[in-house]
C-alpha cells in the first residue's frame, strides 16, 4: 500500500489537547492506527493527554522540543524518537525558534 501525503489535505489545529499555538498536519487513518506528518510551530505545544488504546511514536525530522511522558522530561532533536506507550500520558512542546517537524505513528492495540 502506498500513502501519498502530497494528495492529503493539510489541516491546522489550534491548541491541540489544550496546548499552545498551532500545529499543522496531514493524516492517514484506519482501524489499526494513524500516520501523521505534523509540524508544531514555534511557541506551540500539544497539551498533556493519555493514550488509552494506542502507542504514540514521534520521530523528530527537524527542530527542537521537549516531551514529558509520565512526568519524565525528554529532549527532542532531529533523529530522536519519543514513544508514549499505551496507558501513559504525555505532552510535546516546541522549545526552539523554528518549526518542530515530526512523523507520528499511532498504533492501536
């Protein structure tokens, strides 16, 4: 199966999960999960939320940020990967001056 995100509509989400600023994203979704190329713009964040039914895998393509998962802070930089396991809660913030660009994969289990 080929997913061509060039053919996907980009959406803007202000204050994702009560976070700050805005993010933009394209999304593929089915019953097994989601694949989401997304950008958290400078000053933006995804607020604290729990993953009840899925693992959330966030690979950093560019930019800098931090994730807080179950109270533990993690520094995000290019070529790092933050994973929030099923049952855990996390937030992600852009701490840099440039966009924080992630490839997020959500695996339902």
